[in-house]
């Protein structure tokens, strides 16, 4: 990316859906469509965040977190290719991890392709560890998913 964007992390709203749908098509072999994304706006268990350029409001990336009881499940994490390696996914991840600690979640987990070494390195920096594998989870191309989980103990909650 040519210039360093002033990155703001904001809750996803209906104005973001068109850009996020485009981002999904760029990043994923099985992208979520606009209807699926819009449904998450109504989901009381979901917190979807968007990274915006602070000046233009342009969507740079996004991710979702589903919370069930004391468990957090990170869904799609996506950043437009021209804005990757600028700390955008890390900023969103930090918000989710701080939320998890503040709300005393037992863990936060996600799936990632074993070939996505940049994402794996990011998650490991934030204390995620491989706890399992889902055989043939992804297709186009067919690939297992690594299950990465960050556990929290009582000290983290303070």
C-alpha cells in the first residue's frame, strides 16, 4: 500500500455491505453474499467489525466474532489485498481479544487454511495454538482447516 491509512475499527453496518461482499468474493472460494452478511447485523450473538480508512471511510477489511456462552468463534477475517501487511487484521484481532478478556470468555477459536502462513503467524503472535484439524474443510482447492485457539485463564480477565 502506498500510503499508511489512518485505520479506524467500527461496527459493521448496512453501508459496509457492498464493499464487504466484494471483499468476500476476492478473498474466499465460498464467499458470503450480501444477504448472509446483512443477517449478521441482526444476530445478537455476532459482533462484526470493519476497518475503515479514517479519512475516506473506505472499507479496508473486516472480521466477525460469534459468541456462544463463554466461547468466541472468529469467522471470516479478510483484508483487501492492497492493504495487507499493514496491521489491519491485527487491530481487529486485538479488539476481539480485549472483548474476550473483558467478558471472561474461556477461549476464542478459528479455522485457517494450513497454506495461509501469514495468517497463522499473526494468530500465533496473539497466543493462538493449533488444537486440531478439520479434514477437507475447504474446497476450491480442497484443503484441511487448522483449528487455532487462544485460551484465557482467570489472570487474563483482570
